[in-house]
C-alpha cells in the first residue's frame, strides 16, 4: 500500500450494519394531537401537538413576596368566612373520626357524598332542615381546590328528595317577620330620641326600611354615602350581595311624615359631629356606650370602627321586644324584617317588581321579591275563586240537565 493509500485508509470510519428491506427499520412514534369537544379547526388547520409546550421558565411560576402576602388575605366577606370555617371544621372532624380516616382536602366524591348523606340522616332526625344541609355542602364544595372538586350530583339529588318529603310532612322554612309600617312605628316609638343611642336607632330603623337594606349593607355605610336634600335622602350602597362588580347603587328616598328620614338623618349626623366622627369615610353607624360616647373599638381588627351586622340585628330585636312584637304571625323579628316589611308594603301598594328589584338591589330578572320577601301577615287575602258568583253562573235556557 502506498503512503497515500495508507492515509486514506486511516481517515475512513468503519460501521457495522445490516442491509434490510424498506419499512423494516425501527418504528417511528406517531405525532399525537390534543383534541377535545371544544376543539375547532379551520380548513387545512391541524390541532395543537401534544408535545408542544409554552417556553416557560422557572421565573414564570414565581410571584413576589408582596403578591403572596396579598393573596393570603381573605377575599370573602367576614360573615362568609366565619360560616365557611365553621362548616369546614365540622367536615374535617368527621373525616378524622372515620375508620380509617378520610382526606378532607381535597376530598373524593365518595367522601363528599358520604358526608352529605350523614348530614341528611341527622336532618331527618330533626337536627337540620334541607336548606341548611344544602348550604353546608355548598360551602364544602367551594372550599375544595377548583381542579379537584367532587361531583355533587348524588348529594343534590338526595337533598331534593328529602326536601320534597320534608315539605309534604309539614316542614316550613323559617323566615323573618315582615316589619311593615304599623309595626315599624311601634318600634320607632321605643327610641328615646333625646339620647344619642335613641337618635341613632331611630335613623337606623327608618333608613333600613326606606332603602330595603340588608344588615351588612347598613353596617358598611359611610357618612359620605348619605346626602341630605330638602325632600329626602340620596343613599349610595357601595356594594351588595348581588353586586358582584361592586358598581354600587344610588337611590333617592323621598321623605315621609311617618319615617322623618331628613330630620332623623340630620340629628344623627349632628351627634357624629359632636363626637368628632363625621368624616366622609368614617362609618355612618357607630357603637356607643350607655352614656352616648363612642365605644372602644381598638380590639376590632376586622370591622374597625364599623358596627357588626350582628350588633345591628340585636338592636332591632331589642326594640321589637320593647314594642311587644318579638314575633309577628309566628315569625321572629330580625334586621331582615325591615327589608321584608318594606317590600311587603310596596306589593300591597301595587309597586311593580322591577322597581322593587332596583330599590332592594335584587338582580333585574329576580323574582325573589315576590316569592320570598312578600310576607303579608294574613295569607290568602285575595281568592281568585271569589270572582265566581255564589251558586255558579245561571244556565242558559235550553241547556240539558245532566
């Protein structure tokens, strides 16, 4: 071999291989595409590949310490958190007591269903009503991580069946009484409007009735939310149960001789001014001592200077007790009674549903004001059968007797 041949041979690379027929090589993994019931493809368009992934890096999954601190703050109303936490604790305790223990979060559909049936059995023995169990199970379902929520369909089906049997057996949902104008006047008469507490309570009653306030709406009002005019009040409810976007709702409430909204608003704002508590962003309703001074709220870390909805409810119930009407038509008087009473009075006056929905901040398409909040003291005052004359309509001549 020449020197050139040796150099060429040294540069060659030797492979060991076997000659095979076409198509006999290693299998090629087919391309997989992601397709589901929501996929829509245009002409010539291919679905997304299963192996295609966004070019995320570790930084795309990180949030700042400030973001984390804000996200750790609750984004629900205080009363909602209290009710949810109480319900969740009971569920966690039940899961821990099972043999063997069950996982409460995230829970399986079997665990969720078993607990629902457990509550229904307790309800049938008299401990709960169907709506209460429904609320408990809804809170537990919402508490579960969004991607791991259980299937609630079997529990809901059993609840519907129990509710039907419960109603047939005489079960009745307990609702607050309707504090209509005659009863409201009796409560107002219990307010000593020569004192700061009496001035506050009288204005609170009149305003809650006049604007159909839920108790938390009333408790959350600020001084700037009420503007006094010569003929009434302009009241802005910053947020409400059905106002998911917190757009707020502003209503003009015409003054009336029985409610005396304007004079009572002026009197209460004068009290706040004397107490140095009439700043625009300060709470409209304040807790007071027996002597009429501002109550110490330094330990109120959640509500701050605002009164709690429960405290407003206690005041209204106290005034109803003093008036001798703790119950009306076998229904208990609560803060909600003012909302129900105003709606009931407006129904009797023929006010259209759309106007009552606006004033009460119900959804525009809601019928709740008619189906739930119309609570006349005497049921069945108008019987459509009364339009049929006694003995029926006379037969026309020639009608054959049967």
